[in-house]
């Protein structure tokens, strides 16, 4: 699956790329929905940045394996690990969104943005707002718009505070429940497993490593018994937990072999194999050829 970079976002939506975009360790910007984004066909993809949006109207957010119908004012949180797109069913009625890289907060907060429930794997990203809540969140976004246009030397410190204010405002609300109902608990655990598996990809640097490699790893992370996890996934998908993990691992291996110049040992390490020989054996079993032969084909 493609990942939209910040450069691609600015080229496709804003039609202008900021001068120092590639040199920034962190990045932040804020926009009005109705005046700063050229309309584009829906594109289901991951982004290389976080996004918080305040939207008014009727439509669907297709988010991971969920389709979330929204109507009225909705506060939405998106993270770089989960693909999404928006399908509008009515004219846009205004709103805002801000985009940022995690590096924007690195020196300003403890922990990680993924520690917040709305950005966590399996988290619930939609918060429906009534008229009063709409006005309150709208006011925060208006302050962001005003501040980013100012010459205040510490404006990005203030802007990061506004983002945190929106996050904490949402945490005090009850996230929308009715749109996340699954047919049963087994469907829900399968959904969370799938999202957690996808969260580990794509592998984009040699410092990144695939950590959750077995059903036991996922069961511990999800605080469920491995037998319960295996049964849920088998009954809802018809395939085993291990088959899902190995298929995704093989897919990422093919991508790295075709689209990077990393050697086999480097790819092997990033995918969690202690020895290249183990990776070669795995790849041959999954793809029916060796990594070197696949790369050269």
C-alpha cells in the first residue's frame, strides 16, 4: 500500500510545497477545509504524518478495516500507521485540519503520541460534537490559524499547546461507540490484530525492526490467551494467525527486495530474522524462490 508523504500532500492538495520541508525534523501546519485544499479523488493510503480534522457534513471515513459514517460535526484523529480516505456524501460545510510529524512534539512531551487512545492501535478516532463543543473546538482551530500567520518567535510552542488542548478535550468526551460495533467479540479482536500487524509496516529504514512475529507476541500485546486469539482469527477469516503474519512479512520482503538497495542481511535483520539463512528459508517457503533470485528476476 502506498504512503503519502508530506511533499505529495502539498503537491496534490495545496499546490505549493514549503521551502524547508525536507530539512525539518518536525513539521506543523493548519488549514481551513473550504479554502486551502483542492478537491481530489478519494485515495485510500497511509500518510507519513498525523492529522486532526474538524469536519461538518455527511460521509464515510474508511479507516483501517472500518467504515465510519459521520453526520454533523466530527473531530477525527489519524495516525501514520493506519490507511484511510474520506468519501463525501454531501457538500462540505466547513471545518479545519492540522497536520504534523511526531518530531514536532519530541522535545515538548513525555512518551509518544501513540500513547494517546485516539492514536493507539485499535483506538477509536471519531468524536461527535454538539453545537457547543463544535464552537469550543472551532475556537482552538481559529487560534491556530491566527498564530501560524503571526511573527511571534515562539509560535510553534504555542501551536503544540493548542494541539494538546484538542487531544485532551477529546479525551474528556466519550468516543463514538455505535459506529465501531462488530458482530461479535471475535470480529473485534481480529480487527485489532489486523491493525496492530499493519502498524509495523512499512519498513522504511534499517533502524526499524519487525517485532511482533508470532501469535504469542500478539496475544501478549493484546492481553488475551493465544488460543483465544487463534480461534477468533481462524473463525472470522478462515486463515490462521501465523498465515496472516507470514503473508504480510513475505509481502514486505518482496517490497524491500524490489525497491531498496539493502543487502539480504540488512533486509533479514529488519524483518526480525537473526540469521540471513533463516530469512532465505522463510522466503523460499513463502515465495517458492530465493531472495536473490526474486530480486534479479
